[in-house]
C-alpha cells in the first residue's frame, strides 16, 4: 500500500506547514481595512422613553 509510505507525505506535510507559518501570516497581518473604526465618546446619549400607543 503506497499510502502508508510516509516518505513523500511527511515532506509535503512539513513543507505545507512551513509555508503556512512563514509566508501566510505576514500577508494576513499586513491587511488593512479601508475604513478604520473611530472612537466613540465616553458620554452616553440622552434617550427619551418610548411612549407606547396601546398602553
């Protein structure tokens, strides 16, 4: 059974993890959103109670 021969599959496994851990993370971390979120003010807005028409 050639599927159980670990020689080529181990090399493919190690190389793929090497790619995932060295090349992919810097590309993902370099991604920037076009609209950065703005900070909201600390004071809470004044809300009015809602008058229910059936109550």
